[in-house]
C-alpha cells in the first residue's frame, strides 16, 4: 500500500508530461501536412 503513495503521483506527472508534449506538437504544426509527406518522399528534386 505504501507503493501507491509514490506510484500515483509519478503516473500523474508522466501523464501530464505526455499530454503537454502532445499539445506542444499540435500547436507547433507537427500534424499540419499529413498527406503531403508521403508524396514528398517519392519526388526527386
């Protein structure tokens, strides 16, 4: 039972950090052009 005192805050902290990283990626434009990336690989400049 003593382990839960440490594990619950750690899990909440890691979940919050994961959510913050996802929101940062969303706001910085990481998911803007999903369809164009697959065609950009095939084009030769």
